[in-house]
């Protein structure tokens, strides 16, 4: 959990206190830093590509991510020890913004997804607990592979990310301040994030950590936790929803 507190600190201090543009770097320096941080872009593109089930090609994600990296360099200035965290936010945000802009899911698919989601909610109420993969598939009259694909698509539809949660926390802090956040506001961002993480159970915390700290794909996390890819998607989605709710109450 300490990692995410540091992540929030870096976000608050850099995004707001460092909002003024730094002296422009030469094109040669920009190119050198882009090459140096290209592996970070590739890791984020690989992770997001596994989460949105081929909605956008990985190479396209990497191109958009590189644009986000370039923007990060121009806003931040010469990279230091805190740049990687800042750049990760910018790169991930650029890719997610493009996915949202494309509104890639066909209307018929979205409508089917809503119907299936309603049916799963009804089954959950009937059972008094969350149904297992086999129970849900049988109730919906589909195969378990189709059920897992539905879960992947359902998570991808919302495209909720840890960065969205962090952004909300930071915005709440700045709304209470009439100026760029100082140490007190940064501390509040950090505390809010810690409280939001504490609302998660142990498995949800591990999933969040493996996705956003270690940047593992759903398949890699599934192998570590002995779960299906779809179940990892569910845990990520439920964890982020809990964090948003906790921040809303803070």
C-alpha cells in the first residue's frame, strides 16, 4: 500500500505544483528521452491491450502512448526519479481517452451486455451471493468461454482505471483549495487513497497492485492467483468501484 501513497504524492505534487511549463527541451533531448522511456509505453500498451479484448491494435496503442509520453516530457521537463510515475499516468490516460473517444462497441453488443448484466444481478439476488462462472453460464444459456468473454467485454466497456480514481481524489483536493495544492492538500490526497485501498479485501488489493504497480496482464495475474482472466477482470472492476465509492464518501 505504501507504493500507492507514493504514487498519489507524485501525482499531486507534479500535476499541480509543477503545472507551469518547463523550459523547452531540444528535439535531440526529447528524442533521447522518448527512446529511454519507450519500454514503459510498451508495457502499458500490452497491459491495456489485454484488458480491452482487441478493441484497438497494440501498435496503435503504442503510438498514442508515445504521444502521451511526449506531452509528459514537455510538461514535466528533464526526467528525474519521479518522472516514471508521472509519465505512466499520462501514457495510460492518452490511450484510455482514445478508446473512449472511439466508442468502439457496436450498439447491439452494448444492448446484449446490459441484458446479460441484468440477468446476472437477478441471479445474484436469488443466490444471495455472486454466482460462479459455471452457474452464470448455465443461467444465461451460454458456454463458459462465452461467459468469460462477456466479462472481459463488460470491463472493457467502462474502461475504469486506477488513474481515474487518483484523478478524482486530486480534483476533490483542488476543489477545496483556491490555489494549487500545498503540502496539506497533497497529504489529503494521499490519505484519501490509503482509505480507498483499505476498503478492498486482500485479493482485490493484490489484483490492484499487480495491475498498476507491477503492470502485469490479466493472463499473468490469473496464473499467479489461479483464477480465470475473466475473474481477474471482475476483481479489478469491483475494486476500482469500491475505491470510487470510498472517495465519494471521504
